[in-house]
C-alpha cells in the first residue's frame, strides 16, 4: 500500500522538542493546543477567540501523495468564519516573526491585517517564505485534533489512513460562518467508503460524544464527511440529496459544504452529511424495535437494508436473488440475541419484495409506490452507475394503515452520476448501452442486463419496469421533480419547494471559494480515466407547449477549471431532465393545481383576476374552478384568495400550498 506520509505531514507531527510552548499574547486571544507541534505560523478560525482547537498551520501546496511542491510558498486556507480583513496569528517558531508590519513574538498571538490574494514575505531565522491568504465561503468548518492516535505518537490521519479498520478519539471544534465555535469531542472517527477508500482524498465516519449541529443541520451524534474526490464539481451528492428531499423522499440525508482541518492541516473541501442511521436520519426505525420485552424476536419489525456488492467479512449481510444485502439496522453482532432470526426475517421479506417487482406484479402490496418510484427517478435522472448495485437503500416499516412495506430510501452516494463516470466498457456492451455518458437514453432498465438481453436481476432495473411504477412515474416526474428542477435552474419560482433545495447559482455561491482553496491546496480536477469527458455539451431544454426537448445548435465548451466543471454538472442534470420530460409527456395527465382559477394548468396573476371578476359577478366560475380558487379553504373564492394568488405570483411567501396538485 502506497505510503501517504509526506514531508508536509511529517512536519505536522514533529516531536514536541521543536515546538514552542503556547502562551497567550493577550487575555482575549488564544493559542493552538498541543497538537500543533510544527514550527510554523498558525491562524485561528475566528478573531479574538481564546479557543485552542480551531487553529491551522500555514502550509504549502501538496501533490496527491501529500508531498510539498514548493516548501517556501505558504498559504493560510481560511474558513468562512474568518474576518475579512484581520486574523489572529500565533507564532510557533523559536524566533520573532513580522507579518504585514506586525511583530509577533515567539509563542505569542497577535492580530494581523490581511488581504486575500496578496503575497506577503515572512523571514524566519534567515529563511524567506511567501504567504497568501485564501478565504472560504462554505457553510461551516470542522476541526479534529489528535497528535497521538495510537498511543505511540502517530498523527491521527496517518493512523486512520493506514486501514479503514483503525479508529480513534479526538478533540475538535465546529465553526460556523457567524464565528460561533463549538468545542465538540469526538468519540470515534474512522475511514469509510468502498472503492473511494483507495483514493488519496478519503472520507470518514465521525461520531461525536453528544448530539451536535453542524452548519444548521439537525443535531446528531453520527455524521459522514465525504471527500467528493472523483467529482470535480464537489456537488453531485449535494444536488441529488437535496433534490430527493424536495420531491418528498422520506429519508434524504441533509448535508453541508464544509472545510476540513485535522491537527492544524487543511485537508480540503468536504460534504458533511447526516449518516444513515436508525433513530436519527431514519426516525421510523429503532435498533431495538425487533425485540419483545422478554428478549424474544417480534413477529414483525422495521429494518433498513442496503444492496451492497462489497458486503463481506465484518458486515451483517445475506445473499438474496443474486445480490448481497447488508442489514444496516438493527445493528446486531454475531452471538447477540436475534442475530440469525433477524437475518432470516429480512431475507424473506426482501425476496417477497423482489418477486413483486416483476413487470406485471402488483408491487403496491409490498412497497410504497411513491417513494420507490422517486428512488428510481433519482437514479434515472443521474444515470447513476451504482444504481441497484451498491448504496441502494430500502426501509421496511409500517405505512399509515399499519401495514409493513418497503420504502425507497435513504438515498446515498451519487458522485458517479450526472455525467461524471465513463462506466465499464465490457459491462456497457453486455447491457447494450452505447450512450451512458450522454444525457439522453434510458439507463436503469438496462443496468445489470447480460447474455444478450436476459432480464436483469438488478432491483432498480426491475422496479423501473413494474406496471405500478410505470403508471405512477409521469405524474411524480412532472408534479414533483420538474418544479424542483425548475427551481434549481433559477428559471421558475416554486413556493412548494423545500427550502433546503437551492438554485444552482446559490449552491455555487456556497462552494466556489471553498473549491478554489481545495484545488489550490493540491487536489486535482481530473482524477483519472474513470471520469468522463467534460469538455463540451449540447445543452437541452424542455418546451411544455410542444412537449418536446430543444437542443442547442452549438455546443457549450467547458474549460478545465472548477467554475466550468460545476456548470457542466448542473447543465448535464437539467439537460437530462429535459430528455426525461419529453419521454414522460405522452403518458402525463396533469393534476389540478390549487389556485388555478382559469384551469389552464398554471397559477399566476391571471387567476387572481379571474377570482376578482367572479366576485364582482363579471364571470361565473365552475364548481371545479371555485374549489381550486378557494386557496385558504374558507368556503368562498374571494378577494382574499385573489390576494394570496397574487402574492404567490410575485414570489412572496404564502401559508398555503398554492400551485401544488390537489
């Protein structure tokens, strides 16, 4: 296994003989804790803070093996919480240092004015360094510190990255853009991921000692921090998680862009996500719900399953219908009560569900059609390479009537989607797919096909061809996905869209500077042959009046930089949506919309006018139109309803589901 200890990392874990004991230069200013043993300058995430955890050392650009490229050229990669014009700098050298006219004594902390992008010269004991400041705009920053992860002096990341089996405790801080610092101890951090674990920039599962909120997310103990190493937009997971939430999938992981620092070292831009966990993200499943009070296993109980081709030693899994299925909850160790009974029960229920996904079967008796159809559409929209192979989750729980059914959710792991991956050529040939990288063409129904078109055993492929799903998809697509995607594009306002789904420009504003730091620090945009060509795209849009997709006559060209790679990901998704709209249009019968007084399929100021004209007896609304026009449900279509419709049309918040299907 390739060593990941580099010159820069070695410097970060130099033994304390080279360190200068921290002192406080002023009562309100702190200094880094014992993890900061390198002779370097350090900067804090927040000015005038006595905190000891949220510090970072200056560092040089590294290659993918963490080797410094120009050791004399230094950067401070500041989080979004940093002040725009001044920072607190701690001098970890054994001699005084002057930075931008401010003298900092050895072991002292001083406030220093700065400008981003400007080059400063620092001379330390006759050695000249240049220093630049960069500042993020991410939604938060996560600091984790442990200079002795194994009890033998091994730095935390060196220890964790040796093997995914290693784990450790740590101290740390969670910092938000407003400057709030939460010193949150970490109960356990360990590596995560399957193929992604073998990449230089790795992901981790983090368990805090107690529930904490990160950048406004609901408080939880367990999080997954994703590197998005293979996604040059750093955003494909975020787009599809938030879209899943907006269209009503029950367990879509909340996530935030964060900058990640370990032992004073900036590791890059990451996505902090709610971990798929019973009782937190999946509130309908409890790890102990399978047991009766006397310790016996219940006749029926909820659970979470993952289709996981990588399941093996150390996992709680079973084989069913040529698939490996991991039981994610309840988590039971071998030898514990119910270990075999739960496995047998989950296997039998999954096989019943699988059999019911046949084309002519009534799937509704075994699954929640709405959520399963939405899970399929997320995978179809993304042309997700892992669809039905790995990271495909189903939750078995009771519906509103008390009947146990499978729900399609949580959603997870979409970095190899939205035009990002090339796929495996021999696999694509076997499936008969020649347009995988394009935004056109069906995908899920072909995934897993082999032997000249033999029916696939892939669960999402089977779902896509089931009669219940085929019947449900057009309405779900046009009445849930299309409004959400219009909102994402910024082209059309929708009051019904979940506030967690932003427009593509809003996401860009949250990630652009963090991405700049990420790629400046040493991470690569193009990470290998697995990544598709992102240099050009004939963008498409959908014309609802003609029910046809319109394709640009000239290709949009994308340069090899973050801005263009971000645009490619969002443009590909919206173009894919246009193609899917054209496919689903012939089978779509629109639902009636609340507020659509003139029954034209849209809600706007014209409808408000119709309501007013009706109230003053200039026109008479039909019974159906009157029902739709009565948006506040007070039994009358009147000027109050007209006002509410007008407010909706000019994009003001209203406390009613105007524009939503009824």
